[in-house]
C-alpha cells in the first residue's frame, strides 16, 4: 500500500516537513504501508524548506542588503542550473520586530541583489517565493537591487521603499544589470490579486502587514501611479499584487513569469508520476477555509490526483462554513483540535494533536479496507 503525505506548513507551529513526519508517525502506529513524504509549499513562507526537503537541494547563502539597509545573509537552494529563494527569509513578517513593522519603510533591495548574484553564477531558472512579506513597496526595492535608480521631479534620488512610490517622476535604467536572455525567472505565487484596486496589494494585504487604514487608498494610488510610469501593462496582470506588489516588480523589471505556486512545486517534484500508484493522498495546512478552495496547496494537490484515489486533509482547524470540500477533490477534512483551547495552546500542541488525529484517521481507513 502506497500512501503519499503532502502537507503545507502549519504556520506558527510546524514546517511542512515536520507536519509530514508527524502525520506519518500517527499513521504508521496503526497502518503498515509504504509512506512517501513530499512536503509542499505554494509560494508562501516555508516553500523553500519544502523544496529543499523533497528535492534534496544544496543550500548556500549570500550577503545582501537587509530590510533596514544593514547587511544580511539570505539563503538560497540549488541543483544544476536551477536556484530558489524566498522573500519571507529576508522581509517576512516573523523577521521584522513588531515595533519596526512599517510596510512602507522596509527594503526589498536584497532580493534584487540575490537575483543578480544567481544570474552571475550561471543559474538559468530561478524561482522566487513571494508570500509572507512585511512590505508594500510594489517591487521598487527589488528593482533597485537590479541597479535601477528612481528620482523625483526635482532630480533628487529617492530611497527605494514604498514611501517613495508617490514621488517617482523618472526611472534611470542606465545602471541596471542586464539579465541573460536565456534566464527564466519564476514568481512562485499563491494568489491572483491584481496590483491595485479593491482586491489589490494595499487594500487586501496591507492591513495585515501594518499598513494604517488612513494610508490604504493613498498607497493604492501610489502603486498605480508608479506603474503607469514604469510599465502600464502590469496594472492588468493577474497576481501582480502578491508579496506587497513584489510580483509586479519582478515581472516588470526582470521579465519574471507569475506561476501557480502549488503547480510549480508539484511539477518540480514530478508529482504526476509519483501519484500514479498511490492508494491514499494526505494533504494539510494550518487552517482550511474558503480561501483554501481558491487554489491553496491542499486543493491544488487534490485537483491533480487521479480519479479514484481518495484525498484526505488534516488541518490545524477547519472553518465552520466549510461544509463540503468534495467539489475541490478533497474527500474529507479533519481538524486536529479536539477540545476548546487558546490559539497559543493549539500551536504549542500542534505536533501531538496531529499525531493523535492521524492515528485515528488511519484506524478508520484500515477498518474500511477490511
């Protein structure tokens, strides 16, 4: 019997790899089987770790500009001519102290510097995970890392941060690094939000990054104004609002291609071949809700599982309005919390709760096979 275990991370508690191990531990106490652990990510925080684990990638790091202009080490992973890194390692919310969480002041310049470095090293496909950011800068910092410079109407050079977007009157491309024509840059993305408007970077994601309510509309307008100058086509690009607009910056300044995060990861893992003879596929994430059904990791996996192979989701919690997941390919979804508890308690006990729930599901599955 072949069982594939493919969780995303349980944010705040378990990495995708740790979650996979916990599910396996619970299942194998009840059900002997050939377990295949394939932790996943869809572009958000933890995607790089999942790729490292499932693809056995090499790990290295490079010194780049940090979120506040300091020097910082940013890791990347690679194999042959492919390399990967993620935004959250440099400017993810957990990386920024709460008192310094200002999405308009944090720099993403180091991400552009990393792309230049990897291109110079000869990598020809570079995947960038852009979820979990603490910034809303529209990718201006990333562009500065490539060598672009920005000036106001008086010719004064601007700092490449979100607060400068509204003042940009001219863009100097003269010193920009010329990326190799054969280089492909993949923007590993898990949302389809545009850059601007009611579903855009500022209005949807800004508040969770620390954007004040009084700033939202002005930042939305600043993003629009900036890309009317830089590249108007970006304003209609699906997914450009991801990563505080970093997706827009990578697409505009390095010809990056926005890809479905989970599909990109599954293709790298050769999932379609691996799943062919599976008897059961187990997916999971920290919380399954209506947003999950729009294409987050568990649903993205389920949609590619061949008909006839059951898919079970094991999650930290399942939203009460989520009553039927079968239309998304998930046969059943189980929360791991079995009694009232605080969020901190749920996070602290995530591993033991995941093991216990997995063992219970394994027992049920074994009985159904008898």
